[in-house]
């Protein structure tokens, strides 16, 4: 008889933490493969390991696409919803909670940001802190350092290719809405978000965007912060024009009109099922 598959060896403590990994460059292009649900079962699993695993799967899904340029884990880093860079050797469970988003972005872009939100000691920027502390063992060290046997490529002077105005999503910081419940019935999926006193906010404080397979609910200025429920890929397709947010005294009710009205939703975020070979 065939031997049973060996259980994964735990390095740390056994946990059950579900996070959503998004490649920011792909999400902006509405790439359906740019988001992945990841279940972390070991509290020693690091952010760097999650990035490496995500990149391998992302490249495998897109290798046959014309013009696709594979991602390199060494040229990427992770950020929180608040755009704070997270060190690659940081355990995922130390920074992210259940249902949180991990945004994978290019190092070059992250280095433009002032990441003082998570700096420690005298270091104002964790990228520079990592280089100074670990030197050639730093996750970030090799991103821009040529191999000693190679001649560095000439650095091209920057030139402006095009200009655009950043959209609101790119410049506004949000707290992730982690607590909600939902039900699937009567041709709609109803998502209930408890926010005591939300009904007292100005009408324009609650914003929403609906796509065929996505939704973004934003509450601006609630208790001094902006809050957001972002679902880059819903479990099934919806009718954007017939979906809406209803504001109650202490609750937001998100009504998602189902395309398959008799199909029951068991989850809000689309996750890969057992036996699936590609995203549907």
C-alpha cells in the first residue's frame, strides 16, 4: 500500500491564520491571479516565505501568457494596508491578523516611502535597518547589488514617460474591516458589518465600488480613521448595477446581487478548492 503523505514539520507553534496575499501590480491591472488566500499553520512562517511561495505560484499560472515577465522574490517586499513595510524575517502572525491583507510590492516603490510606522530603535526605515544589521545576509541586500564577477549595468538617467494623477485608493490609508458576517439567500448575498454609530456619519462618508467579481466598501472618518472591506475576488459573480450598501444606525448591510441567484455561497472570498488546477 502507498505510504501516507508526511505531515508538515512545524518549526514553531501550530496556528490557523488565514491571510490574503495580493500582488499590487497585478491587482491594479485587474489580474485575477494576483490575489491568493493563504492559510498559515506555523507561527514561525515568515513574510519572506509567504512572498517566495506566492511568486512561485504566480509565475507558474502566468508563464504561458504572451509578454509575461516572471516576478523575482528578491525584488519584492510586503506591506500592510497602511503601506508600512514588513521585514521578510518577521513571522506573519506577529504583524497580520486573521483576514488581513498582505500587499506584495516592488522594492523600488517601497523604498520611496517613509516607513517610520514600523521602525525600531534608531532606524527610521526598516529596509535600511536590515541592510545595516545583516549586510550581505539581508533580504534587501542583493536586490540592487551586482554579482562580484559581473560588471554592473550602466544606470540610465531617469526620464519621464508619462504622468498621471494617483487615484484615491493609492494615497489613502485604511484600516481593514476584519469582522463581518454574511448570508446567502433570495438571490442576494448580504454582508453585515457592525460599526456602532455609523448611521450618524454624513451620507458621503460611506463609499462603495462593485465589479463583476469584486467589491470595495469604504467608511471615511469613522472614529478618526478610514476603514475598508476589500474583496478583490468574490466567491461568485454579481450584478454590479443591482448591488448596494444600506446604512443603518449601527450596521452596514452590503447587498450583493447574485448572477446565479439559486447558487448558495459558502464563502465571501474566492479560495482554491480541492482538486482545482486553476482559478475559476
